[in-house]
């Protein structure tokens, strides 16, 4: 995987995280608001569900970054293997 492609994928993951975090926190807010009004509480469930939404978004970010790192490591290993075989990192149809 080229460095430019990897950086673009990291940027996509970061952008996706921002959208997910906003949506997850907003969903947590509205669920908490509904539960608070149902049980006549002040803002107990709003805070709890907003925190749960933020934690879920952070967990998704970590999973995606780890998956992307494993994929990059695998691609780099395959590229080194091809280079050590004397192919110069090119596929057979490119020569």
C-alpha cells in the first residue's frame, strides 16, 4: 500500500469518526431525553447515553485503525516478499 493511499484511508477513517461521534452522541441525547421524561428525572439518562455514544464512536475508531494497520502490514509484507523474489515489486502482468 502506497503512503499516499494509506494517508487518504486514514483521513477517511478520521472523517468517518467525526460523523459517527456526532450521530452517536445525538442519538444518545435523544434516547436519554426520552427516558428522562418517561421517569421524570432531570438529565441522568441524557448524560449516560451521550457518554455511551461517545465510547461507541471511539471504539469504532480504534477497531478501524487497527484493521487498517493490519492491512498495511500485510500489504507491506507481500511487497517485501515479491521484492526478495527478484520481481522488483511488480506483478507478472506488468513486466
